[in-house]
């Protein structure tokens, strides 16, 4: 399966600031996704990162809060904007090589907001 | 909409015990089913999958059979090890893997602790 690198692996941020998380894959993939895992909870899909166009957001998530970029087939970023303590979560990138393959996940970014 | 229901946890077992983690689903058509595992401090790893009824997914001694008649995908292992201690998530995607239907729907996850 693809090697997925997420940076940073963890961070502690101040309320009101923004953080950009990077997801790099070692080979081209068709689909890239961003998930949130709140403490002790399951994973919730934030959005699908579309190459060369705006991301597709799930209900309850908006572009102003979670802007996403995907400039090519191996890289995507998720920004968590104007952070509050409620944004403290693990944010995970996943990739799908093509339509016949399952999704594979990065190790996640553990984010704490003070 | 689609949903996945997992048994309540946590589960604590002794080493070499038999493991069953229940998972049932609600979905239209014939979804693909997955088990993902999350070891402490790590991201999710795909453990096994099944894409059609009666398929059996297996990996690392774990097995799960896609049972359409009971809409279930229970995870089993005959003899657990301390290294199996992790959080286990059952998940599904709709029938097609195409971009429009790639959304993974997860269960709540269950924590397994195996003591020596």
C-alpha cells in the first residue's frame, strides 16, 4: 500500500490561531480524504480533497473553518482555522489509489488547543 | 443513511483467549465491509475487508465473514496476543468504489485490551 506521511504529528496551539496539516503520498492516488477523530470517538469525514478544484465538504463542515488544498495527485493540506478547544482532535488523511482499492490512512495529527 | 453498529466495549481478555467483536450494518445494496485497527498512538490500519456476500476477509489470524442475511461482519480471532491490544473499527462503503461513493462510514470502535 501507499506510504502516507502526515505533518505535524502533533501540536499544541493557542485559541484563535490556525494550523495547516500536510499529507504527502509516495505515489499518485485518485482520492484523498480528511477525517476528524474527536477524543474517544469514531472517525468523521470532513471532506474529499479534489485535485485542481474545491473540496467536497460533508454536512457540518465548511470551507471557511477547514480550507483544503490539493494541488496534485500526491499532496493535500487541511487548515484548521480560528481554533477553539472544541477543535482538539486527531486529524487523519486517507488515500485511495484507484476506484477498486480500499482507503489507507496516515498516522494522524494530534491537535490540542489551549 | 448508511450506519455501522458495534458492540459496546471495552473488552478485556487474557492472552490466548478467543475473540469475537460484533458488527452489524445498515446500508442499501451491497456495501463493501472493512475492519480497521488503531494501535496506541498510531493512525488506522486496514486489517481486512470483504466486498460481497459470503466473502471471508482474513489477516494476522483475524477473520470476518460478510453475512448479508444477518447484515453482519463479526471479527474473530482464535487466540489473541498482548500485541493485539488496540481499538477496532468496523466500517463500510457503498457498493461502488467510485469517487462519488467512497465515503467510509465507521462504527464507534471498541477497545480491546489483552493481558498476559
